[in-house]
C-alpha cells in the first residue's frame, strides 16, 4: 500500500511540474461560429494536427501539456487563419474583421509586434496603386508618377527586407526565427536563393542552420542554384518537392466569410 502511495505521489509531482499551454480565443466573425478550429504544425515535413476545438458563441479554447515550445498555425478546416506560438502561459487570440492578434506570452507578443510592422509596410505598398490612379486623374505626367512611385516602392521594399532580416537574426535561437523564415520562403514555387536569404544564412547561428526546415530549404535551394547555373552534370528543372510538403503559412490571412 505504501509503495502504491509512493508511486502516486511521484506521478503527482511530475504532473505538477509539467508545462502546459492555454489558448483562449474570441471572434466576432459569424463564419467561424460553429466551426471546428485546429492547431497544426509541421512534423517531419508534413502538416499535423496538434489540437482542435469548436467555436461556440464566438469563443474557443485550446489546452494541453507542452512537450516543447513550437510555432503552429490556427486553421479552419484546410484554411490557415494565423500563426501563433504554443508556449507556457495564457495565450489570448482575437479575430475580427479589423484585426487579428495573439498576445499574453513573450514570443507571441514579439511575433505580433513584428507582424503589425510588416502589415504597415504591406499597406503602404498597396496604397501606391491608389495613389497612381489618383495622380493620373490629376493630370500628372506618367513618367513623373513612375519615377516617384518606383522610388517609394524601392524604399518600402528595402524597409520590409530589413525588418524581416533583423527579426529572423534576432530570433535565430528560438522558434520565431525558423518560423518566420518558413513563412517568407513558402511564397516561392520552389526553394531558391535570394540576396536576403543569403544574407540571413551568412549570419545564421549553428542552431538556426540545423533547424530541419531551414537545413532542407537551404540545401535544396543551393542544389537548384547549381542546376540553374548549369553547374550540375545534367541541367534539370529546380527541385520543388520540399515546397509541396510545406503548406504556406501567411503572416496574416483573414478568414473568408
């Protein structure tokens, strides 16, 4: 009897020491009400369900034991809604037509501060097309318009590259670095090397380089570079199998009504 009680006590101690996550969400989007939401993450190159719950009267919750801090995506069926970090603590998710946010824990606060800045630059870039139309209506010379707007577009692009690069570099050794790297590279049809990716990898820590996604992407991108430069024995098409195994996770993607 004493042995059984001792075992139960040990189990109780381990259970009390186990880390856990708790996600509390709210949504004012009617399309989500009654839907099933999923937390999904990449495991061994494939998208796997981590947790699921139902949306009831605009409220939803996820909770469970945390074996490791990881970057996940919130899904409705097969549609990615938003990224978040599963970490210890109370994670607060808000979804409406004006804003999507995740807060309450250090990595999520950092991620969404970055996403807000990124969205500001995206909106500035989108605004250029509206300005072009307005300037044409105002009778401004088209060449003058192009010179001005191309200059502003180049400035915004440079700011965005700097924002993304700095964020990844500052988070090489936690899940945010590889997670955002995956987001920006998932936009490509197949793994390729860009000046930004080369810059990131030239500064990368050992831990970042050994992340499974980063390692596979960079290796495949280098092989593709060799193929496109005709350095391999046979000039074959770029390898795109890795992208097909890694569904794109947008920085922010509003659910469709």
